[in-house]
C-alpha cells in the first residue's frame, strides 16, 4: 500500500483595517485581501515508516498549532512538513493559515468530508476579533466581515466576498521586528470603544468596495487611506505610534514617493503595504525600500504580489493504490 501525499498551498492575507469599532452591539468589522505572495505550503504524507506522526515544522508556535489540530482530528500517523515563508506576529495571519491548512490536509487524509472549519476555528480560539483570515483563505479576493456580535459570541459572518482587479499590485514590506501577539492584544481588543468617525468609516468602506468592483483604484485607495488613518489613531497607544515598527514612516514615505497609494499597516504589523496599477512603480518601490533599509543595516523582506483569486490549493500528489 503506497502512501498518500497531500500538498496544501496558501498565500497569506493582509488586514486592511476596521470599518467599525463599536456600533449597534457590533465590534471590529474587518476588511482583508488574499495574497499570492508570500505563501506557505504544508505537505502531509501517510503512513509514516514507523506508524507515528512526525512534524517537520520550523517554529514552536507553528508546531503547537499543528499539534492542536491533528489531535483534534485524530491524525496520528504520517509526516507533516511546512515550508515557504514563516514568520509569526508580523501582520500576515500566519497561525490562522497554519490551523486551516493543517485541518484541510488532515481532513483529506482522514476522509472527513464533513469537517466544520468554523467550529474548529472557534475551538482553537481564532476569529475572536476578525474573520477575514478565514474568508480570504476559503474564497480568495477581497473579504469584508460583519464584525463581532457582542450578544451571541459567534465568529464574524461574511458581509462581502469580491474579486479583485488582476492588474493591480500590492507591494508588501516586512521589516525586522514583530507586532503584538494574541496574548498581548487581549487587554486592548477586549474593550472596544465607539469613535467619532464612524459615519465616515462606513462611507470609506463603500468607496473601497466600489473602487474594487469598478476597477477605480482612486476610489479604492481613498477608502483604504481613511480607514488606515483612523486605525493608526485608534491603536497608537497600544502599538507605540501610527506604525508599530520604528521603520514604518520610512517605508511608507518610500512607497508614496514611488507613486503607491492606500499605504497602511496590516494588523499589528510590522507589515506595511501599498497599492498601484503600475508594475514599474511597484518594482521601483521594492528596489528603493530594499536599498534604503539595507544602507541603514535593517533587514526587510519585500514582495510584489497580486491579490489571489483563490485562497488555497490542495493537491493529492500520490493517491493510495
């Protein structure tokens, strides 16, 4: 009996901010996009030579996430390996991606067609404030959720799932450092407060969505920029300024100088992004960011990515015979 080899590949997500903080018993309505780059790939081969489960996972946090899911689903035999880009607490939603890709690969291996991913996310404590990590993986493109219903305690529901223009590009820069983790953000996120700009935020959300639907990048980035201005102000006390990274202003300035718009920070950062419909502008910004930060002795990863049309792929490389 030959082994099954299953590969699940998923690009990360960017969190574009909140269009709601506290209004009508709802908190933290989120906006996110699925990326093609960077990505992670999870490969699961079973059975293993000795009949045990072996994890080839590069970080302790990833190992813990994989272990929680495999134990929950009853996967006890095989070799599970994660490759690709893997940094935690940098604004990409890496741990949610690991929980989900592990669950997808394991469910295929165990032939659990009825796996409820939303139930699993609740069980492992994901989607407490935002669920666009889940919706961008499942559907790709642009996702907007309803926010957290403070009365029922469930996860945010999908409000809008949209395709994204293929000729627009995202420049993503992740300098050294990290943003807040789950244990650190709780004290701040568990106490949402209403804000004076709420009406303007709703308008910005509509501009953002209409811009994406009509391929009007001017409307899209205007909406993103307003949402990000409010987010920077709202979270500045928790993260030490508009950006969590001391290099944020430098990177944002370079992006703007090279024609990028809609510049902002994903989640708690330090990931910073900007949009353009010109690949030449995206490449100029990428080179300028790398050159400037390298001269300053600062490590920084930079990508040019499209928004992914699908959130993940699952491939059976070698079926059981």
